[in-house]
C-alpha cells in the first residue's frame, strides 16, 4: 500500500504546487484518493484487512528457494545481474509457453514479452493502442489497476454488464452499438474471464466463443487478463480466450498469484505484429525487465514442483473462501447478497439499499475491519452499494473475525437508516482509487 | 540487446499487420531499426563490441553476494517476495539519500520514488509533464533511450550545443528563445551533466549555476540524469544540479552502473508535489517496483563495502579509458577527433568529412568491430560523422584489438573516398535507435 503522506496532499498540491502549470493534460486526473489515508490505518495489525489482494506467501518453501537463489547468484550472476533483452529471456519465454499450455494455449516463445508484472503489460497494451478519447470496454465492475492505466492514457472506459456467468453477450452487443452510435472508437474489450477481480465470477465456457465472435464482428481486439486462471478450487481450468482465437486476443499473464508478486514478473502474449510494437514500447519504458527476477522465476520453474505449489495455494485459498462464505451466510444481515467464487481471491458483496460502502468505510476501519468500496472498480459513479472482500491473505480465523466485525458495522448502519431514514456521514470526495491489489 | 526476429519484421509488419488500423498515433513512430539486426551479429564473441554500455560485472564479489541474497530470501522472503509500496521501500529510499549525499544532495526519503531502472524514471517524468507536441531540450547528442521515451510520448526534442565543458549556456538561451518564438512550450531541459552519454563530457562547475539560472528565468524544469556521477576516474565528484537548486530540478539516479543493472533499480528525486504525481503514474505503470530487487540492493548497501566497490569499478574503467585513448591516438587515421572522458563509459569520435558512420557499420561488423552510429543520439538527422565507443565492458587487450580493427575500417573507407570521391554503401533506412545502453 502506498504511503502518500499524512496530509490530504492532493488538495494542498492543488493550491501550493509551483509546477501546476507544467503538467501534461493526462496528469490532471492523477489525484490521490482520501481513502488511501484510511488504508494506511487499515494496515495496522489490529485491523482485519479484507481489502488487500496479497497472496498467502507463507505457503512458499522459503528455505529451498533461498538455497536456489543463492546458487543462482554464484553461478549465473554475470548474466542475471547484467542488462538483458527488452523482450525477456528466451528461457523464461519458453517456460511461460509451458505454463500457458495448461489453459489450452499453443504459443511460440517469440510472441511472448516479459513485463514488470502484468500491470506493465496492461500499460504497454494501452500505450500501443489507445489515443486520448478512445473507448475501452470493461466488465462492470473491473480491476481498479486497469482503470487507473486506462485513465493514465486518457482512454474512456465503458462498462459492460456481468452476471453469474460473466460478461453478458447481449450487453456487449449493445455497448458496442451505443459507442458506435456516438461516433467513438472502441479499441479493445478488457476482460478477466476467470475468477474475476473484483466480482469473483467466471465467464462460462459457452459464452467464450460468443464473446470472441462479437468482438471479431465489430473489429474489436480482446485483451484477456488471466492472473487467477490456475487457482480454480477444484483444480478446474477453462479454455483461455487466446486458445480459442489466437489472432484477435492479446493475453496477459502473471507469476504474482501462482508464485510471488514481489518479483514483478508477468507477460504479454500477442499476435506477432503487436508483439513487435510492445517490445519497442517496453524498451522505452524500462529498457528491459530485470534479468535477475526472470532468472529467479526460471530457476524456480525448473527446480521446484511449481504445479504442486499452485495446488498448495489453491487449497489454502479454498479453505479461506469456505470460511468467508460460511461466515457471511451466518452473520451478514438480511438484504446482503454476494457472489460465490470458484477460484481466485475475491467475493463481491452487495449491501442493502440505502447504505453506501464508501461512506461507511471510516466506521468500518474504526471497528477494525477493512474492504475496498465498490466505487473503486467503476470508471463511473456506480458501485456505492458494493464492496470487494479479499480472502487471500488472512487466516480463516481472522476472516471469521473480520466478517463478524463487518456484520456489526452493517447492522449499525441499518439501525441508523431505519431510525432516521438516512445514514449521515462525512462525504468522501476525490478519486476512488485505492492502491490496486496491494491495498 | 533485443532480438526482434531475423526477418526485416518492421517491413513485413507494415504490409501484413492486421492490427495496423488499431494502433494509437504514438505507435506509428515505433519501428525497429535495421541496425538491430547488425547488433545481433555484433553480439557474437568474435566481434569486439564497443557498442554496448554493459558494466564490467566481473568486478563484483559474486560469492558473498550469493550468501547474502540467499539469507535475504530465508529471513525476509515474506516481505521481499510480496507486493510493496508504489513509491519503494522506506529502507531503500533512506539509503538512496545517503548515496546522493556523496554529490552534495540534501534530500528527504519521502521525496524519492524508486523506479524500475532510471529508464522508468525518465518514462514517468515524461508521462507526468509532456503532452504531444511539447518540446524537450536535450544536449546534442543525447542518450538514445531518453530520445526513445520522449518520442513515445510524442514530445519533440530540440538539441542544444555542447562543447568540452558541457552544455553551452548561450546555446541554451538561443534554443529557449527560438522555441518560444515558434509559439511552442518547453517542458524541461534533459541533461546528463557528468561523463555524458554518449559524448563523455562533463558540465563545468561554473556553468552549472548559469544553466540553472537560465532555466529558472524561463520557467523551465531541469531533469538531471546522473547514472555515472560516482565514476569519476580521479574519485572526483561534481555538485549535482539538484544540490544547487532543489525546487526546480527532478533528479534521476541509478544503481545500474555503481552496482548491477540486472536488478533494474533506479530512482527519481523530485519536488514534493511532483513526487506525488510520479507515484501515481508509477502505480498505473507497474503497481510497485519489485520488492525483491529493492531488498537485494538494500542488503548490498548495508552489508557490503559499496563505496569500495565503486572504487574498484572506477579503476577498471579508468584502465579501459586509458587503453582506448592510447589506441585511438596510435591507430586512428588523421582527421579523426574525439572527446577525453574523465569518468563514465564513453568516448565520442568524429571521423573525417565524407565518411558516414551509419553507412559503414555493416563493413565494421564484417571486420569484427561494433560501435553505435552517431545518428542514434540525435532526434534530427545529425551525427552521421560521429560514433559512440564504449570502453566499459571489453578488456584493455580487446579494446586495443577493437580500435585496431576500427582503424582499418576507417582507412579502407578513406581510401575509397580518395580514389572514387565517394563511399558507396547500401543505404540503411529506418529509425536509428539501437537498443539503448544494452546494445
């Protein structure tokens, strides 16, 4: 979580910043959210944070990793500590193709670009495709970090409805028609088909072909973001959109959830011509991804039982998902509804009408539980009755305690609502983005 | 060096790319250079590459580093492998302030942003400040990677003359006036004051205040890029521009040349309000820099004699500089002139009139010596009589052999010129950018 200072700096900055007249137009929209200050409080140990998307790293075999990484420095240090290729090492790109094969993808290592986390992949794809004013379609709700990147390139997000089977094809058709009717250009559909962040739902297999066909018909690229695909709780996987349609899909992958996010190793798989542009864009962004972290991942994949580790993670997250859903069922007040994730990190909770999840966050943090308000996951003003709960990091016991506290907060809010007909809060203003994922 | 495939893919891409109509306007300028293919050849062991800017990592104590990094994973793995702050760890930012103090900078860790190499710092600064069409002033010649970044944001570079004492103040005044007369906006001056890449010259101490005053008078920010400042061959340092003027300078630093580039750890030191924007920009670009590589650098700085290591590097590079200059003096044909670097990695060579360094590169590579043609370091069409020679990586013996081969190439070209009045070459077209630094 970012520490952006304790004062409401975006306001102070507005009036005192001597550089104010110098910024680019895109920078005007970059303002820190007031809820960041709350998340700084939420990181205190006494708070049960259901806000963050931090993987449960205690499941990693640190001692054998330590030995491996030490050996890496001793034997391959001269290359692992040196500049490398902007596209990433051949060895890792080959291994990445093996990882993607688990979800049905056939790919050539030459079409893979290693990035500094999948977030950089998203940034590069947006850089290559989006002019200011271009439209990006995204699920409603969508990943907060993606919304931030689209905004940084002054692209405009149009949300497309989801249900329990993921993106709704008819809603996609309507969104495409509506944008076209406005004379605007859709550059791509951004979608997280598996165990979506934040909604926790998965695009049904039947809909996958349909979504791809609609996009092909409308000459719209598909950007498939798939960090959670191998974390299905029953070991199930779904055919990647890229496996169905190789020429019109740009695929984003990551080792952050299947291994470790602190290495920041992700990748993009793209049609060849697009891949060339991405490499040039990446080169101007970071010269090359760290050779060292790539070498660590390569060694991990070749020396460790990485599939066994994914199974370990999966079981840990299933236990936490179970604890979360059971606690919600038992404790949340009537009128609450939520999704039932079959994998991944997140549950999407809708609270009774009249409540506002962003407005009540300070009260929740005071009562030592944190979540991310739903508004963070919309580029428009929706989501005020929703919140994202992450069960990936806390123990099941802490999760139960967190849900108990959350239930108490909700009960308190409902009591106010029923007594006074309204819930009075100091309104929070400012942009709605917490630190993505790491919040 | 990037492997962008063996076929002239930017040409194939032009005609066959089905995504051609989808790219952003900024992407049109992203084309791979034909000289990349040459650099792929130049990386063969039989070629003496005076092209790359790769540090001489054999000087590192790999065994003790290995032990340290292993211990890091075993004892701090849970944080070093986890998501971190978008701004970078507090520990590393404090250490960075100690490093900067060596060049007279007084700074607070809160104003430091850790980046994925200094290249990402450059990308973030350009993102925050530059709208398409904005002007960036840069030395003539300037760092190829910076030119690539400015181009990616559609900023326009106006070069300012340098001499042996660095940027010429009067030329800076004229450039500012000329841009203003055209009704365009200069967003910042980009300068590498110490042991400049590619020219190898250093801005004199007397000129530093003058340059800062001119920029302040014209309300132009200064972006100071200082990767080589601690690599002065006599152990000398110069006062950083940031140490003279804290409020109008954004400073870029890097561990790539003083420790190891494969970790990709750099930083930006910026006035507080700018720092806030940079953190938000960085978050949308990569979420956070790798916690792991930051932890490796922090441990290195706290456990190793890092100042002693810089001295070791400095001595290795001084020996190579000496070998380079001596060989050039003895072997290059009359009419060649070159700079005399007092630190850093590079010599800037001007060849006799009538020769074209880009056109003759294929012949040089055939004769097993590589360099970077001068045109790579200009945003306009200058530099055809110049080349950058890097002495950082090859041994002194290899350097002597490389310069001997280069001298033979130049003699051959001059002979053709004198015999036929012209040097006939297959002209190289395409963008002029090799892979920056790693080429």
